């Protein structure tokens, strides 16, 4: 949707739309076994994240320097 178009619903899937979508989204490549990590998952302690609040994130971002925040 955009301001120049009055369409405000989903399109019906036509042959043309399906063809255009396939052109934009080619088939996925084959899975390379070398990209698969074959070891047990690492469990993360939930308590580490329980006390992080939106206010703390905003405050720390404003006070950081360099690529992580204002310079």
C-alpha cells in the first residue's frame, strides 16, 4: 500500500503475482553440512536478563560512546 494507490486489502494470488514472487525469491541453496554445528545447545541463565529494563537500556545507550551510541 502507498498514498498513490487506493488498494487496502490483500491481493488475490494470480499466476502473474506468483511468477513475480518466484523471480524475487529464488529457490534456496542446498544445505552445506559444514555450516551445521553439531554440538549440544548452550543453555543461557534467565536471571541475567530479568533485571534489564527499557529505562536502563535507554540510559546506557545515551551514556555510551563510539559505534554503540552518541559521540
